[in-house]
């Protein structure tokens, strides 16, 4: 009886086959991979999802300043996979530089005046309380910051971990599909055997009916 793996090796049947595995076999296209880490410059987390797709359809969502990482991430996904619709997301929480903190004096003055105006109804705000108000103390802006080469290497190493997890998830789904095929083929073989036995007895039944 042909097995599911034999079915997967039929010409033209390479659905879900990933490039980093030589042998052709049934592989799923649905999976999820995640990796996270922390460095001196901040914490990061990769999330990679894939669903069924006839070709590689890739969408990325990376912070500003990660254009080089985005380019390399796209290349690696296309290098490892032949089919599937992918979503690749990177989140970075940069470490704040305490030396770069600044007080918005205009906002602080505005809040102090409001506190004095309302002092007859509510207790006047303390200086510490005003400093803890959102928008008074500002950190350095990270918008558009470009990560350096060392950070890029750390991020791409993390991406490899997420992609490895995704590959394992797709393989696991493929194993489940292969098991289902084997079960179906086994049931089909049993039905064929039963039909063969019944067909072999048909001439005798016909003979008994007409003689």
C-alpha cells in the first residue's frame, strides 16, 4: 500500500516543502514561532506566523530604523520556505537613558497654575506630584533611531530562533496530515480487500442462482 510519504514524493507534489530540508515530505503551512531577548540597548521580541499560501507572501512589521534588519529578515524567510503567507513582527523596547531625561518647564508651569487656581477646592499639588504627571518629564525620542551592527546581529540571531520554532510547528502539522493520510489509505486498502473477496464469490452466487 502506498504511504503518505510516498504520496508526498509524487512529481509536482511539493506543497509546504521547506528549502532547508532536503527530503520531500508532507509539511503543514500553518505555524507560529516566537523568540525574545534582552541586551544593553533594550529588549526585543520576534513573532512569526504562517498560513496556507500558493507562494511566499510576506508582510513585515518592524520599528522605524530597522530597514536593514527588515531586508535581511525577508531574505531569510524566502530562503527557508517555498510556500505560505507569512507575518513577521518585531517589537523593541529601547532602554531609556536616564541622562537624557528632560523636564518640560512649560507643561510644569501650566499644571502649577492650574493647581493654584483650584487650591480653594482641592489640596494644591506637590512638586513631586507635578513631576510624576504624564508629559512633564520626557525621555529621549527613539523615533527613527537606527540600530547599530551589533544590535542587528542580535536581532537576526533571535529571528533564526523564531523561524526554527515555526519550521518545527509546520513539521508537526505535516506529521498530523501524514497520519491522517495513512489512516485513510489503510481504510481504503481494507475496503479494496473486502471488495476483492466479494467479487471473487460473485461467479458462484450467479451459478447457484441460475442452476
